[in-house]
C-alpha cells in the first residue's frame, strides 16, 4: 500500500509539474504583457521552483565526453567491464591514454545512483584509470535474479577487483566503507593477487559508536523488527521487479530531507530569489544539485536490514564479529594495503572517529601504511563533491595512491 500510494502521488505531481513548467514559460514569454509587470517574474519564478521540486526523476547520466589530461583534451568513453544482476562495473576509458593508477570508486548503495559521485569521478579522471560500481535500482531487477544482501555486495566488490586485475586502488564513499574493508580483509587472508594496493574510505560508518549522529541514533533506538515492519515495501506490478521486497529510495530521501529540512527550505528560497533577480546561473547550480539529490532508487530489503543489523546495531566489524558466508572477517588479515581514512569536521552523517576506527582495528598493518585526514569545515557531501573536495581532499587521495602504487 505504501508504494502504491507513493506512485499515485508521483503521477499527480508529475502532471502538476508539467503544468507549472508550462505556466512558468508563459509568464516569461515576451508576448505575454504580464511578463513585464512587477508580479510576472515572481509568479514565473514560483512556478519554476515548484515544477523543479515536483518533477519525476530517472537515472541521471554521468555525461562525461572529454577530460583534460596534461593540457590535452581527451575523449572519454563509458564502458561496461562486468555486468551482474544488481550492478555493473563501469569504466571511463580515456581514449589514447595508457597506464595510470587504476582506481575503483565504490558508490554507496543508499538510495542514490552512482552519478551522485559525478564530481568524485570528474576530479580523479585526469590522472587515473577510473572505474565505478554502478548499482541497479532494485525495483528494476526481476525476482528470478534472486536476493542481494551485504554478503553479495562484498562478493561483487571482489569480482569487480578481479575484473580490473592486480594492482588496483579502491575508494569507498560513505556506506560502502564497511563492505570494502571486509572485502580487503577477506582477499588479504586469501592472499588474493587482486586485493587493492590502497583502500581510501571517506565518511564511512566503520564504527558508529564513535560520535553518533542522528542517522546512527535512528538506526539504534528502534528494534530490528521495527524496520522490517515499517520501512519495507513491495515493488508494484508496474515495474520489472514486481513482488520484490525493498527499502524504497523515496523513504530514504524523505528521511534525509527531513533531517535537514531547514537547509533545504533555505536552498529553495535562495533558488527562488535568484530566479526573480534573473540570476539563472546561481539558480541552475541549485537545480543541478537537487536534480541529482532527488534521483533515488530502491535497495533490496535484505541488504538494508542486514546493514542496519551488522553495521549500526551490532557494530560487528569493529568488534571482530562480522561474518561473511559463515566465515569471520578478520581485520588483522590486512598487512600490506595502504589505508587512508578521511573525515569531514562537519559531517552530520558519519561523525568524527567513525572512519578513523578502520586504522585502529587494522592491528597487523604497519603504521606507515595508515594515514588519517580530517577536513576542516567540510560536511558529508563536501567530502566527495564540490570545491573543497577538488582542492583540499582529492590531492590527499592522489598523493596516497601515488606513494603506495608499487
């Protein structure tokens, strides 16, 4: 019923968005006398903001066509290296450029598409052979493809690293820090030749007992059964994954929007004022952010519930109790992977100390293979996107990869 109600609301809003968009265009049309009045730009701007806020969103494109490499414009081609039911390994091949550190960027499976990391990819692309985990929207995966849980996520990461080959580097943004660390530990214990040379984790919930945030509190103040009863829905018959149990992306988005509702209201008010003032460039920047932010996808119920249990409620990894396919994930197995932990001072999703915990539990890793970086004045989103990421954080990642590339 929850999903059906959402679909009905989405259909109604899609129609309203179209009408509002048409109305905004008419209010700005030179042939309309009202466009020259004092109220014309105000009404047009209000309709524009509403149209944008209520529009339906699909999966965005990365949209990379070229990249500057050493002052030279180079075409970029997106390639699917390995395709699996719940996600694919995508490569951004720089035509004519050979070599360079191979970097696997692991995108969160947390209600958004991998394109949320467009800025991360764009910044690393000039100097690296970049790959990314392109997770699928669970509502589009037919039920005959089977289940997908945290164990499967780890298996996918191992398979992706195998497809890339020995000597690759891995960068985890937020949620995948735990499965990335687990994959690194499992591959290290197996002496797997494709284990990553370095593992960088940014704003990840390795140990959520350190500086708990509102997100952590939400996950711990209710019993596991509450999540199963209240946030899991069934995919409607209109989608290929009809009948699959999922945690809907629209619920995840609603939670994040509510948590910072004041900031989002201010952002839309600023967008409205920019439109009224004719500052289209500033308004477009806000539109671009929210177009990406509101593009959400579902995750399987089993992955979501297992993550709540293992990561946020039982803290299995830092306690040394995390299991994968019946086998304990041993942090002490990591002995030769350079681990970089990055945190934002103002991160309200993963508090300070949660990612740094990865260095503490890596008891067999030499100190010269551990590094911690705290980014002053940076929030969660700013760790991997925006000017602070490009100018202050990415250089730290690049130096770490370069130092431990051999």
